[in-house]
C-alpha cells in the first residue's frame, strides 16, 4: 500500500491504523492545522512551521507561560514570531 498524501510525498514518516468505528484506514500525520494560542499570542503553528508538534516541548512552554502570567510578566517573548526572529528553538 502506498499512501497518497502530502506527508508521504514530503518524506515524513507516515503511520496507519484501522478505525473500527468508522471502518476506515487513518493516516498520520494528516495535512491540516494544529495551532496553539495563549491570550491571543500564537505559540505554535503546524501550518507555518511545516513540522509536527512536539507535545512535550509545547507542554513545557505552556508551563513557563503560566508562570510568567502568574508573576504578571509579559509573554510576548513566547510568540512564534518572536522565537523565529530570534532564532529560538522551534517546538517540533
């Protein structure tokens, strides 16, 4: 079986499973959006980065953001745009 989706043609590792409820084969990663925003600030965008999200890194970043918010500090430095401009680590 050769999957015919963008993930496979882009060289991404593709996973399959059979969904018993829908009786369909499901292919991951799927093409589509996955975005994380906090207080209107974009933290991660699968569409902008073309990368599959690393949930552990995103969870760690959300913990840092919560601490900053609780301390009354600005969280703009956590925005995807800021991190890209500053060559900061991506969340993928």
